[in-house]
C-alpha cells in the first residue's frame, strides 16, 4: 500500500504505518484501516476487499467527486448502509445504527435502493434495517 502511505503522508495526516497496512491488506476479506486529517479530525475509513460480490458492485457504482488533485472515489451510500447493517448484526454496536441514521438524513434519495433491499432480504438484515430506520 505505498500509494496510500504517499497520499496521506506529512504532519496533517495520521496514516497507519506500512507494516499495519501490509497486515490488513493481506487478509482475505474485511480488512480495514482509517486515515485521519489531524487539523480537522475528519476520518476516512477504508474497507477494501475482493471476495464479496458487493465489493465489485460498489466499485462499478462508485461516486466520483472531482478535487484539485484529481478524482476521489466514494462508495455508494447503499453499500455503506449494507455493511453497517452487517457489522451491526455481528457486533450490536449502536454506532452503526447511528451512522445509518445520519446517512439517511443526508442522503434522502437512494438511487440503488433495489440493490440494498435485495441484499437486506438475502442476508437476513430486515430487523437491523428497521432498527436503523427508527433510530
């Protein structure tokens, strides 16, 4: 992951050391790391992977934001919501429901709602989805 390290180097960013990135990217699935912009406290969570079919779907349906340094690719909100539901079902951390609630407050339109509803149904996440919508 030398590209990640080079993109988020310097005093303004916390990026995990290359050894940590190497361990995380060596996992089969569900690897994770965060980069923090120190002056603002903004955090970007990275959940790259390749084994679950939704990873390819998210890449094909990514959002592109142009910046002065080039395009920034973002996961579609439906993908983020799906994985927050999966993580909530596994660990019951209320932070995932809070995050989903905030996403839904900002993202009033879900252009890929059919994808999300299908995944919720197929993965048995209906009760977690209802909890998220009510929180």
